[in-house]
C-alpha cells in the first residue's frame, strides 16, 4: 500500500490490499466497530469504549481491532493504558476508489451518486 500522510486523497491500493481490507471487514463485530469508529472521526475512540458500546468483551474486541489495524483500516495510538483507534482515511478512501475506479465505463456523469471519486 502506498502511504499518504494527509489522508485526504486515496491510497493506491493493490488487489491484495483490497482483499485484506475487505476480509477484515467481513465479520459483523469488526464491521460494527469500523462503523462506530467512523462516527468519531478524526479523533477515534478508546478500545474500551468501543467494546462497551458494542457489548463485546474487551479481549475479543481487542482481537478484532488489531485485525482492522493490520489491514490498514485503523490506526492505534497508545495514551497511557488506553489505546485509541481511529479510521485510516487514506486506506478507507483507497478501498472505495479501488472498488469504483472502473465504474460507468469511464463516464463519470453516469455514476456521480455512486462514486465519491472521479472515474478514470
């Protein structure tokens, strides 16, 4: 994956990166955590709060959050004894771009509502 320091433009995901990200999201607890953390952009949420809000045991939630982090979808920042997880916007945008880059046969006017990024 190509790193993007600002997070404002999509990372250029390769197929293997997209598969890893989609695989990480393909679990109901991880998907729920990802969607919850999205609501707290850009600051993110402490892992304990995520576990509490989703009624998931903290150790199980830590496993799921680590999976999302390894896939590049989350960043983790330690604040004393607390780990705060936030969305990695460049990867999220890169995944959306990867999924939609060839839509509409290159005519961006056909898919304006579906594609947050211009077609090639």
